[in-house]
């Protein structure tokens, strides 16, 4: 088994572990991370995310050679290209994604929130990595999925990567409107001096 095939799996697990640990610590301190209601839509979207997570994880474990079956159809399996340059760039992006996530979570500290809810606002974070990028948390997610798609360029990973890039960008645009509305001049001044991504 090639060690390189394990890197996307380990990078993904480390990434998830960072977010999960930060969320756990904040909840133990009494921080309300989300104001999500138990509606039918919320239950369906949560179920969809859980199923997607396990399919994605299964595919990473399969590509790492740790199991010999995939839940995906054969047409989504083959790697479209295999190139040492793509693999190297993918590994660099996976490392960068985990570093960005670590720096994002450290800067957010008690302000980590999931979802947009004006009744559950955290403090506007403008220091640390947030002094260089308004969205390092989302940039880290983008780097993670692009890195995985570069290492394992199958139809499945490329499609997930493209969907991630588009959906995160659309969410950022929505979040910016929310931030302008709820943080006013503070966010307006911040947005003038710090770029959306880089």
C-alpha cells in the first residue's frame, strides 16, 4: 500500500477532528454553536449530510486500500488522470487546509457558530488569520476538497470538489449580506481592508 494513498484519508480525518474537538470544547463551556430547530427540513438535511459523510469516507478508505469495496457505481471509480504534479499539489493543499483550519479555529476561539442566526451572534473576529482573509474557515474547506480531487481525480471526487466550491462561494455571499446587516459599520470597514479569500 502506498503511503500517499493514506494522506487524503488522514487529512480529512484530522480536519474533521479539529472542528469536532473545537465544537465539543465550546459546548462544554456553554457556547451555543447553532440555533437549529428540529424541523422536517433540518432532519432531512442532517440525514443527507450524514449519508454523504459516510459515502465520502468510504471512498477515501477504499482509495487508501484499507477496504476492497466501494458503495459507488463503477463509472465513478476510475482515476481520470494520474500525475505526480497533481498528487504533490494535492498533498500541499491538504496540509494547507489543515493549517488554515487550525489557525481559523484558534482565531475564532469562542466565536465559532454554525449557521446564520442573528439571535446567536458571536464576536466579530478580525484578528489572527482573519486579518488576512475574511473566510479562512471556508478557504480551508475548499483546499481540502481540491486537494483530495487532485490526489484522486475520479468523477466522484471532482464532482464533489466542484459542488463544494460553488456552494461555499454562494454561502459566503449570503453570509456577507448577513454580516453587513448584523455587524454594520464594523463589518463594512473590515470588508474594505481584508479580502474575501486571499
